[in-house]
C-alpha cells in the first residue's frame, strides 16, 4: 500500500452548480480529457510525514472515534463529514491525528484540498476570474504532481488537451491560447456549452480519474470550508457524485459558508447519502493548561499564574499558546524546576501584557484586510455592540448591495469579529428581510479598542449617518424605548448633539411612566449636560 501524499502548502487566494447523481456522466464526450488526466495523475509516492502527533490531542476521543467509525463504514457512494468549531479549537490537529491513524492502521491514504484565501482576493489586483479558480489550481498542482509556475503548468495542460478543453484551462491558468475562447464538445452536436456546463464536465472528469488512479478507500480533506466559493463547491460535489469508497472530511468555522452559498452547500450535503456533523466543544481548562505548559516546556503552572491564565482562556488554543509564549519572552514568567511562575522583579502585570497582546493581534488582522473591509468594520464598530445589516448599509460610505454587504460581514465573521443572531442562520432570505439580520460583536473589548482608534471626525460623520437612519426608523421598532435610546445615542455622538434632546426627553418621559426612575434620572442628566453645553437649557427644560 503506497503512503499518503503529504499535506500541501496552502495557496493564497480559492463555487457552485449542483450536481445530480442521476445526471448522465459526460465521460464519453471527452476522450482527450480522459487521456490527458490519465497521463497527468501519475503514481508519485512521496514519503509519509512523520511527527504529526508531536502536539498532544486532548479530550477529543469521541470526535476521533466518530471519524474512524465513518471510515470503517464508508459507503460505496461516499461519506461526508463536517467538522466545525471556532478558530483555534483544534480542528486541524484532530484531522491530522485521524489521517495518521487511518494510514497506520488501515493503509488509507489522505489527499487535500485547501480552500483559497477569500480575504486575499479582495486585496489582490489580479482578475477575479483568475482568483475564483485558485482552489482548483492548487488541487491540480497537488494531484498532478507538478512543481511549476501557473503559466508553465497551464501551457502544458493547454497543449495536452488539444482543442477540446484547452480554452477552459487557458482561462483558468491565464496562459496564451490562439483559438477563440469557446468550448465545443465533440459528439454533442453543434453549438457551444456554457461556462457552468464546462465546469461540471471538467470537475467530473477529474473526480473520475482520481477515483480510477486511487482505488480502494481514501480520504479527501477539505480545509477551511468557510472560504469556499461556488466553483469550489461544484468541484467537491463532483467528487461526491463520481467517486466510490471516498470519505470527505470538511473543516470549517461555525459559519460554514457565505450566505449566498448556503443553497449550494445544502445541495452538496443532500447528494451525499452518508452525512455527519461533528461540532468540537471548548477544550476543558485542565487540558488547556497542559497545552499552554507544553508551549513553554513547563510541567505545570504555579497557582497564581494558573489563575491569571485561566481568566484569559477563551477556547482558542493558538491564542493561549501565543500569549504564554509572549509572556515568557517578555521575561514575566520563569521556569523553576519545571514549574512556570511569575517573576517577582517584573513590575508590569499580566493584564497589561494581555491588553498589548490582544491589541497587536487585532491590529495585525485589520492590516491584512482589504480597504473596503476595513471601512465596513469601522462603520460596524461605530454602529454599536449590535446592529442590523440595513442600518449598516444606509450608513456605509460605499454604495453596496445587500448581498455584497452580507458577504463582507461574513468575512468579518471569519476574522472572529462578528457573530450573527442564530435566528438568521437559515437559508438566505429576500433582500428586504436580509436587511433585518442582526449582527453583534464577539468581544466588546475589541470593539471599544477599534472605536477609540477611529479618528474623532470620522466617528462623528458615521454617527450622524446612523442617527439619520434610526430617526426615520424609530417609529417602526417593536421596543420604542430602545429605538429612542439608539437614535439619541448616535445624535449625542455626532457633530450636532443638540438634535438628541427631543429623543432624550421622550425617552426619559417613557421611563418615568414605566416607574423606571433610575433610568429616567440618567437620561435627564444626560439631556441637561447636552443642553447646557449648547445653550439650549431654557428651550428644552422650562418647567421640567
């Protein structure tokens, strides 16, 4: 039994037409494609990776057992497993242990599809048509065994495919092709196929040849499924439809795919006759301490340091390891006979280091974003801890459609800044309903840091836009007091805070009538401060 290929390096940059299992397979129409793929998928046999298990795997026995159970009973039509968890919960480590054990115990090889980085697509100056196939190109390089540039690899495919699918690969790999960029299939009669039809044909042919050259049970790991686009989902769907004895393991954040791709993803799931979901819980504190201690080669932590680290634990093991490593490098922690302890001569408390560390992490994420995504995040930060897509769309300085803005907010979810209200996690709704989708910030501390980093004048302009929007919508909200609170808040932070006074007074009166005297006092005090600073005391407070 040949050893499995090693994990490929992820490609930067990486959607979907549903396939039907009952649809006729177009193999007979593509003789050149068959011959080329047969020659491309060579019997290369790399050395098995060693040392995958250097990082211990804690508290994942149930999930690991489920993966082995699915592999043992993999059906001829294939099995699909979705492993989802927040960032840093150990999805990749779990899959690494599983694929290593699958090879050692049963000789089952593993192949990889690394979803292309959707974030870099927004930052790239390359054509979108080129970037949307990034995942497919990466898989072609890995499966076909070429170590060439995209241009050389594409030229080779163009020459080998002749006149049948050469224009298609010339388009994917952005290489020269002298003929017209149209695709006709021999034996199918006159006319041209659509680009979507050619996608299905090529992906199906690749899947069939992959199945032919890799007989028996095999595992296909698709990492970071939340980054997939519609062409990537078409490709994976083709593997489900065409391959036998194939187990596909997909790792993803809890938000599995962009809103516009939920339908395609559900169709892919329905096509699989054996579908399973594994949701990884947060690792217990005891095991998290073991991971953190291993990161600095300590046996354990002394009680004060352990309590301080436990307060910062959020489930993200990567974050926890980097934090304790940073504290070690800063000289705040020392090892005494294998026990990690605070250095008594260091004055800076751990909380200050944590704040600096978290700030640096947030800033590095923002620096990697495209400008339009940075602007969207800033507008969302000013909106508050919770906001609707419609309100954000109204106040956004760039005119964006609801679907485009939903996609940008999805990317911010992938970055770990936002979460969507669970009631809005179903299939995509109409544009009017999409505007009512409620988002919230995962960390109020991160939101406050970002808010303070925005220039004061910019904050005022964004608050003004939100105030105008909420003033128009104040009578349409279910909770009148909450609507008044939001609109008065944004006017008070805008360049014209005096416009908040009517809403503050109305809000205060409603609080009085509800016998909420404490809230009413705070509201009227705020109104008094604004009125005094703008010389409007007599106008608004005569007789109060």
